[in-house]
C-alpha cells in the first residue's frame, strides 16, 4: 500500500520510483490532495486509489460530486 497526504510529491512519477513501487496493491490518500493529482497517480500506477476529502479543500468535494453525477 502507498499512503499519501497533504502535499504533492512529484518524485512518485520518476521512472525509477514507479519501478520500485510497482508491487503496491493500492493507494490511500488521507486528504487535501486535488483530484487531478490522484488521477495522475491512478494512471501512472494503474492501482485503485482510495481517499477521503481533507478539511481544507471543500472545492475538491464539490468537483467530485460533479464528476460522478
């Protein structure tokens, strides 16, 4: 499992790190990351991404509601 929160880490997109993390079964985000970043992680690793909305970014919750409706 890969756990992330609060700030974007572009190192996760480096080829060598993608290779190191290829056996990750799923990704958990504990909040405050924008949905585009989570989409990028999903597309890069092709793994399920589970997340909760953070208390600082209600906008992302509204965006999410629009995407699923």
